[in-house]
C-alpha cells in the first residue's frame, strides 16, 4: 500500500511518504525527511519504520506559488487590513498555495499606500511581496480595472512606494507602450523589481522593445490585449516568439480555450508558463455580487464579470489550475506542477523554494486523487490539515 502521510519519529523528524512530484518526474513510493524548516532527504523507497496512515493515495507537491492573486474567501488585498491579509494567507494554505504575491488593482496612490502599510505590518508568512496590476495600463484594455484611476507611468510614484515598504514591491504589470513606461521599466530593472506587460495595446515592435528593456513576463496572456493576428502579431505574438519571456495563464476554461492552452504549452514549455489564478474575494464562496477594486462584479456559475460583461478575475484555485493545465495542455503532472511552483520561484529569484529537493524549504502539499488539498506545510510546519 502506498503510504501518504506524516509522522514525528523519536528523532523529531517529519516523514512524508507517497507519490512525490519532482520537477522532472514522479517517484511512486517516495519518502521525504524534513528536519526543521528544510527538506533533509528524499528517498525513492521508505527508509524509516513503517507507520500506517489513513491517507493511502494521492500526491505530494511542492508548495504552490501564485504570482497573481487579488483575494479569496471574502477578503481582498485592497481591503488593506491586517485581518484581511491573515485571512487570505489561511485560505490560500487550504488550496495548497504556500507563497504568493498579493495583487492590487488600479487605485489612487493613497489606497495603494494603505496596501503597502498593511503588507508591512501584517506580514503573513506566505506573502512574498506586492504585485501592482496597474494603474499604468491602457484604458481600452483595462478589463475590470477602474478607468478613472488609470494614469501614466511614474518613477516618482513607484519610488514613493519603495521608500514606504522597501522590498515589498516585487512586481508591476503595466502597458509598456504608454507614456513614461520604458523609463519606469529601466528603473525597475535597476532596482530588482519585476515588470510584466499587460492590459496593453502594444504592437509587436513595442513589445519587443519592452522585452529588450527588461520586461520579463506577460500578464494573463491573450486577456486584456488585442488578439493574435497573422499580419499584426502584437504583444501576444511577441511573447510567443521570445523564448526568454514567460507568460501567465489562467487555466479555468473561461479565460482561455483548452486548445490555446495546449498551443502555448507546446511553444513555451513548462519553464515558460506561469500558472496563476487572478483570484478575487469570491473564490471559495457562492455565486453572487462582490466588490473588486471599488466595482461590483457578479459571479454566476463561478465566472465573475463586471456590469459591462468583462471578465473580472477568476474564482480559480492553484491546485485546480495544476490538474486542469495537465488535462487541457496534455502535459505530465510534474510539468503542470512546475508551472505553479519552480518556475514562479525562479522568476522571483528564490532558489530554495518551488521544488522537492534536499536543502529546499519544506513547503509541501498533500493532494488526494480528486485534486483536493488534504494538508499543507510551510517551512516544515503544518499550516492546514483537512484530515
């Protein structure tokens, strides 16, 4: 019987056994030994005394990492309170997400300052920093963003947030063709802040110029940008043509057709895809009306839209995204997991997270055969247990 579970033995080690999802393969009868916060050993067969556990099947993933999540479980990072940040952290742990960037909406500077202050004071252990989605975006491709607060890119504004919160600003999504955008891209590149192109009307040449300047990713590819055209490939075509550019995908079956997901996976490979949720506060809750960046969005059958009919984030969770990516793209499960763990960790420059490897942080997720998260560990500590 394949054993999947955790015990504390007399030496104080945590032992996990089951199907281990490594970056390049699955070990069917593997064992992980955790010592303190880190993975001490990985064995292809049990080496510690046998302990019966009631979880007899499933997988052990590395902790999942979401670079683009607005909220979950009734809370949003724009709420800008300690309570909201801590509640989001707990909800994300319940779906296997051990690390994440809290994502903001286009908003006035004072609202964004409040988010940075809450991030600084609340500092939940899974929060890696803030991802600013807007306000430096193209009005025609704003999606669910508020038109009134969209503005030109400003180095001075970003410098103010960095002075307030230091390294908490980790990533910015902007329209690279906008006024002041490339100046800001250059500044961010010098200050180790990631820049992603999104909510953009960039031409193919403008997109290539942005990539050359230091833009390394594209936010929710195909969404909030012109479609791919054979004579005007635009931002989508540039992102697919450049092997050094990584692309976010929301694989909920709504934002992207499965055939497009498969096509992108073939072109970019698991090291070029970033699985994200773009999840909003309605995630894990029932259909109804919810606030998103000061706008009312309506969720019907799990799909969120504005009153104008625009998609408004998603109610996707990252554990579901992994299995749906494997299904839609017809890739191995370990490749799907990599796109939600090791690849985003590498984008952030985190070289001891995102994989099951000796010496890495013991961020781990126990998933059953239905894709449900049964237990989550962060730095060797059990932070969620559905068992």
